[in-house]
């Protein structure tokens, strides 16, 4: 199977290679993945064991049915290897790759697949920034990821090769078969095609998350301010000030940014909460953040904001890709590697 398309406007595909989660802060209160899991948690259904239906009559806002079990979906591991067309791919957007229940080995394998797909851009997002930092800064991942690459070269690579069944297709959208068989593929560390992001929803969470993010090696670091639950002043944090070169795509030299000696936040995505039980954000929070981004030259993407008035056609009170002071803010870094 190839990767799913997605409605998340700044992504083209999603790779939900893990299943299950648990709450880890106020931003999880109205988890949309949980509402989806609730529909498929019955016996022999996808979410059996990872989601327990909550008692009835609690309303959407009180749904909290994750069991805390998180599993790696082995049958989805090779999906990026089967997707030839370059895309921006969200990784584990209905779970959390750095969840405490997921063993290090599972994370290693996900990174090994990403290493084998240099034509793809993988957009990672986590609320477990401490575990993310620990995983990246311990000694083992680099060694383990290299070993997993060799494993995939021998197994998954050959499977893809056999299914295509023709020499004409010996380049299947990721690394060349010959290269991975000879174990010559290793794009460098941190992987240049992985954008590492954290979700922070207010000032205290931003201060903590950004601290970990900036100390974690990454080709590109980004921050998701969604759901926005309080104003954030990020002027104390070194968000990038290297200039906006084109719009809406902004050129970024990923290798230059990969330096651990000059860590910056390179991209900010903002949005209010949507769905039942939503907690409204103030548009002034977005306006202030937009101004900080413009000042620092950081790409800013405003995914959604509050509608000021109720309208029958928009009962959710949310406007997708809204105008803010006369224009949309849909900036995305374009990384040249
Ligand atoms: S981390 Fe994400 S998927 Fe997990 S409970 Fe929180 S909002 Fe839901």
C-alpha cells in the first residue's frame, strides 16, 4: 500500500505507522485521533486494545479512552518505500512516535525507512519532546538505525524489487537497490529529510518544548502552535532570522541549518482548536506571533482561526486558511538538499 492522502493543508501525505496514545497535557483534551479511534475500537477492529470505550453519556469533551498501549504497524512500515513521487509526509499524526510505550527499536525502524527515502520530506510532530531529545542524544540510535537500514535493504527492498519485477524499475523511489544492498546508503545524521517538530500550546509549554527542541539535532526544527490555548512570546527563543526569500515557499538551506551549533526554530504553524468542546483562541495571539515571525524572517503558516460570528454554514466557528490583516499566511520552508 502507498501512503494515504490527508486533509492537513501543509502536508501531502500521512504515514500513520503507529497506533494508540495517551494524554500528556491540556492540548490532548479534545484529541481528534481519539474520536476516530472510538469508532473503530470494537472487537477485531483496528483500535482494539489501544482504545477502551469510555462510559456512555460523558459527551465528547470527556472522552479519554486511550489505554496507553502503542503499537508499531509492521504492515505500514514499507509504505514510503512504495511511494515514488516526492511529498511532504506527516509521520504519526494520529499518535506520537516518541510515546513512552513505544520501544526504542520501533523508533529506530521508522527512522531507517525515512533514511531510505531521501526524495521524501518527513514532517514529525511530538508532544513528548523530552523522550525525543533523549532518543536523539543517546549513543544508540545512529548505530541501530544503520543496522535497520541494512535489514531493510535485504528484506523490504527486495520485496519491492520483486513486486515490480523489472529491471526498468530498479529505482523504486527510494535508494537504489544496488546501493542499499551494498549498504552504501546513509544520508547523514540528523537525517536531512526529516523536519522535527514539537507541539506547544501556551507560554510554559513553549518554553519547555523549545528548550528540548533546540538541543536536539535536526535538519529543520518547527513548532506547531495548535491548539493555541494561550498567547506566546517567543522573542526569548532564537527563532530563525535568515530572511524570507520567496512566498509561499521559502528557501532554506537544510544542511546549513543542520548545524547543532546554531539551532533555530525554522517554521511555525498556528491554529485554533476545532471540533466538539473546542476552546477558542484569540486572533490577537496569532497576530502577535505572525508579527514575531515577520520580524525574525521565519515562515509562518496560519492553518485555522476563529470565526468571529456564528454562521449556519460554519457551525464549528473555525475558518481554514484564514485571512489575517488582509492576506493568508501559508508559508512553508522549501528545503534544498
Ligand atoms: S499526543 Fe496527540 S494523538 Fe496523543 S493523545 Fe495527545 S493529541 Fe491525541
